[in-house]
């Protein structure tokens, strides 16, 4: 049974807080478009930049390569200076002839979309790439600020979502298992996101330590990204006279049955009280 937890005013920030890559990509594209709007980036260059960022969002290798290239070009043109960079290349014996060949090739290809070849191809191409790097990195930085704001919102509010989920699961567990005996809820988080304190997914299992058996209610989970919860209705009853042993091997509570079956229940920590209670009951039945 799936259900969505109640909407909150922080929905937009919540959505953004889980998606640093999306935030950076949107910011980078916005930066390129702003650069084009103010005339700092040409039309062909802006189109190339938008396509590169969009494809890079789907291809990790291209994304990393594009980011490193943008940072390198930014440092060369705005920190070191293009003339100093050429001097360094010549000093180490690399030379700058290859950059001229690349620039001429790019301009020749660019002429197909209206870019005219100039007397100094390296300056034309280099300047365009530098402008693209500057505006895309600036936009990505603003996108990163937006993501950090979203992550902060998630960190402030995720406990409310988590508590609401656990409360609903426990209510369902008590309705299915009853509450006569020791009632426990074991929860474990799966997957993480940068800076965000919450896990992306939590799974919860209810257990009731009864007089003659250990009862389980399983199959409940919450997707913290979408805030959708699923309340499971699966139950299982384990009679103590059929339990061989119970122990904790992080992150699992392991219950071994006399027929060789092993039941694993995920737990974020060692549930000392639960283990002691079950072990005591098993020992009583063995005696």
C-alpha cells in the first residue's frame, strides 16, 4: 500500500537538495544563456555549451572532462593569461602551432553556421572557449548554491518525514501483530547523497516478542526523495522451539531456524533488548 506523505512548502528545495548534478547542470546552462544574452558568448558557442552540459549530465566521463577543460581554460585565460601560457609552452618545447591548427579547423567547421575565419584563429577560438568556460562555471556555482540551500532544507525537515513514516508502520504492525509482549521496530537507511544527513531510502520491520513465538511484520519502506511510503502487509511467525539461534552481524539481525533457514532483518544498530528477549525465550523452550 503506497501513499504520499503530506506536501510541504519546501517541496522545490527538497527536490533540489537530492540532486546536486541537476542543480549544477541547470545553473551551467543558465549561465551560458545569460552570457549569450549580454553578448559575451556567441550563438554557436552558446549552443555548443548548452548541448555539452546537457549531454554531460547523462555521461559521467564527458561531464568530468568538460568540467576539467572549463577550469583549465579559465585558469589559462583569466589567471595566467593567454600570452604567458603560450610563452610557457614554447619554453618547455611544446610550442603553440598545434593550437593554431585546431583553431583553424574549428573556425572552418564553424563557418558552416555563420562563424567567419579571422586573422588570429587562436584568439577567436580561445576567447570564445574562455567566455564559455567563465559563464558556465559561474552559472554552475550559482546552481551549487541552490543545491546547498536544498540540502539544508532536507536536513532540517527529513526527521519529520522519517518520524511520520515510522509512526504509520508501527500502527500497522500493532494492528497485524498486536502489542502484547515486547514490540520493536528495526529501521535501516540505504544510499546517501552529498551533504544530506538522511538516507535516500529507509526500510522498517516490526517484531513482536510473544510468549511462544517471534512475529514479524515486514515490507515497509519510505523513499525520502519522493516522500512516498509503502506499508507492507507481510507477516511471519517464528516459533521459539524451531529457532536455533539469533545474533547480530552488522547490519543484520540473523535468525537461524532448526531446518537450516536463515532469516535476515536489517537494522541500523545492534538491538540489544530485542536480542536478549528472543534469546531468553529460545533458551526457556530448549530447557
